[in-house]
């Protein structure tokens, strides 16, 4: 019984921790927490853990599973997606210029 009392609060908190952002490219950062080397762009919906890039449609310089895309008026590495369900709310799974790939981009 004592063990149950000790484990129950821990088990109740675990799902909440799983819902948090990991801080990777494209993750929410409204709390300002992103992986090392990334910046939190609070000017994008929900905040956006960002890494700048220079050539739209290219992956060079972007982390794995991301692609250089236009986010509003800037080029940022963005998560590659297959469908809308792969993207956060306020972001759309759109085709990227000069590629056959799609990435999560701010809904305009």
C-alpha cells in the first residue's frame, strides 16, 4: 500500500512530461527552451526552435529530418512532414520549392 502511495503521484506526472517539447528544430518554445545551438523564435506561433539556413529546399546545414524552408519572411530549418498530422497547430504541411518534399510551415 505504501508503495502505491509513492508511485501514484509519479505515474500521474509522467504523461504530462511526455507532452512537453523536446527542444528540437520546429518544436514549441513558448518557455524559451531549445536544444543547444537553436534559438527560440517567439514571433512564430507557439514559439519555434529555430536554426537559420540559406538555401530554400536544401537540407545542407539543417539537422536530420529537417529542410530549409521559408517561414514568413525568413529561411529556417523546418521539420519534414508527410501529412498535416505531422505538424503542430498553426503550421501546415506544405510542399517546398525545388523539391518533392513537404515541411511544416506557418499557416498564413
